C-alpha cells in the first residue's frame, strides 16, 4: 500500500487522514514468477507431453516424431499430433490404453483440431479461400473422413459436441458463432459475436463485441443463450476455462507474439483470484478446478508452474530458458512441456 507523503503545502494530520479515507485501496501487485525462486511441487497430474512422450499418470509412451502436441482425449485413448523438428512430417496418432500407437492421419495440420465432447470424432478446417473453406470431421478411432462442408469467410472450429460442430467467423454475413449439425446438415446461428474460447460441457462462451484492435471487448456468456452475460472486459481475453466452469484464465486482450507477460486468474464472473507476471508465458491452462498451469519463461530459467489464488510452485524441474528463434510460432508444438488434457473436446488443450 502506497504511504502518504508530505504534500507541497503542509496539511493537518486530520486532513491527511480524511483524504486517505477517500483513496481507494490499490490492487495487490502481481506475483512475479521466476522458476528458480519456487519450491518443487507434485508433477503435472493430467495427461501431457514430456520430452516428446505422452505421459498419463505412471504411463509414458513414445509417440514418435521430434515434437508432439496433445490434441485431446478420445474415448479411452488419446490423440497426439507429431512433427519433425522443423514442423514438417505431420501425423496424428491414436495412443491406446495398452500403449499401442497407431497413425490415423498424415499430412494434416493438427494444431487447431478439436475432439468432440464424447471423444468419437475430431474436426478441423482445410485450405480454402474467402468463398469456401472446408470443415472436415474425422473418426477419432480410424482417422476416416466422415463428413465435410464448405463455409465462407474463413471459419474456425471452436469445439464439437456429438455430431455438432461449433464454428466462428469474423466477417461477412456469417460473422459470429454457428452450430453445424453434421447429421442433417443444418446450420444454426448462436450469436453475431465472433468467439475465441468455448467450454461446451459447462455451457460457456467467450466472444468479442467486435475486433479487439478496434476497441472490441470480451464477453463471457452462456453458450445456450449468449445474451446471459457473466462478465465483460475491454482489456482482457479468456485463454481457458477451468474444468468445472467456475474459473477463467485471462491475458491482455491484444497479447500476441511470443506470449503475454501477465496472466489473471478469475472467477467466471470476473472476480480476481490471482495475478501473475514473468518475462513471458507460453501455454496457459487449468489442471483442475482450482490449479492453473503456466509455462513460465523467466529471466534465466523456465518451467511449468502451478498456481492457485496467488500461491505457486514448480510442477516441472526448472531448465535453462529457451529464447525463441526468429520466426517463432506459438502454434509449433513443444517437445519439452507438451500439453495438458483434463477434458475431451471442451476446450483447446494448452501445451506445457
């Protein structure tokens, strides 16, 4: 708390006290995260990639490739994307409970793939133009194409529930969020606001009033009824929802490049629970209902850090920080940390 100091003109003690009562309490400073200053806590509890391997509890599976990205849980197994060190030779593999690794798709960019909430399918977009971009749905078991449909204005897949795919677009007559029912082909509008994150299982949507670069704001609402607003911010955007839908992780609304330098932990109504800062954060996501996993890149050391309401600990051993190379892309999967997947298809899995 900033202390009152002598003003240019002297004032009485009573006047100073009266003035102090009128000054609102300042927000507490963010927790500065440097991995070498944190104690070592338990290992990451959810499925994740570590040194290129899929780690699920005590199981450790070599999925092949130089880099790996956890797409999500698919039934009793997991879907993992792999590539070589330069991001080529893309594959999607299915890892079963018996540790069998089966290639189900080759040459398909998987970074934006979304697994259906029931784990049976995954959806992604193909190459196209403003008039037509194919959205394709594949079997999560075999990789076989089930259905595809062209959409205008460069759609993105937000998520998938059963046979329905949730899409968002930023321009044209189709701007906003829509459901595509792959069973009967019907397309149903949800809202005219474009969206960035969804939690289908908890009925949550994070959308934008308009382009954030043109003073757009973030709105957290119910997916089933976007007019029911839970929180609005014109300075932050949602990076992830907690598995129970009670918390959100946010960053500055215009964060781009190698990653943000600040992360906020909030209740879904926006109430602040914690604020964290470092040189830059990589992947951001919830491990469970209360613990947030942050890929922390500090001054000299890097690790996955677990935080909850301002209390933080290392969830991996700190290593030398890796400075991004020219042309660095956050879409490129991480070999060292990988990603976490506590839910199937409810949100895009972060990487650690």
